[in-house]
C-alpha cells in the first residue's frame, strides 16, 4: 500500500484518515471515535484531518490495547503517560503492571471457562448414558444400571 504523504512542513510525514484506515484495517469512523475520546488529536487543514507519525504510533497502541482487552480509558491513561512522561522506565513499568493485571484477569476467566466446559462435558456424558429400565420404567444410567444422579448434580450446581 502506498501512503499519501501530505507536505505540511513542520509536521514531517503526515497521513490522511484514509491512509490510517487502510493501514490498520479500521474505518474512518473508528479513527474519529478515538479522536472524540481524546486518544488522537490530528491537525486540521480546512476540513481535512492530518495525522502525524506520532498519531500513527498511537493508533497502533490503541488497537493493540483493544486486542488484548484494555478499555479505551485504560488505553488513554497509558497514552497520556507515554505522551507526558520523559521517563520511559516509568511508562514501561506502569504499562507492564497493567498488562500483568490483565493477564491475571484473563487467566481467571480461562479457569472459569474451563470449569464450565468440564461441567458441561460431565452433564452431557450423564445425559448420553441416560436410558429407561424396562422393568421399572425409571431412568437409569446405562453405565451403572443405577438411577442417575441428575437431581443431585443439578442441585449441587446451584448450591455451590
């Protein structure tokens, strides 16, 4: 893809909204939304938005942050520190701390999802082996020949 660089003198390399939309596979509306949220502040030339190299880097940060689950307000906080801080170590430490917090949250969600999947597998297995005793007409577990523990398992689920 060829970037259209607008000659703007002091701004250095600049990009149109179309350039950034194409580069990052997002809509112009998305970029305008980030601007409305205070995450981007392109220069204006007439009605046109002119994005700098710094804006392009911010879009990359925003999209990566969104991809790993940060909210726009969390991303804004990280971008603000990045913009205001001349201490790269401080910025890196705060960003790393937020990333580690996110990892902990995602691992907890993964554990919950895995527990739910295990419970569903167990329940499906129980249902797959449910049959009727020909003599009594009662439901039985075909693996054991005993009445299934469906009620106990259901109530155990809600009582935990």
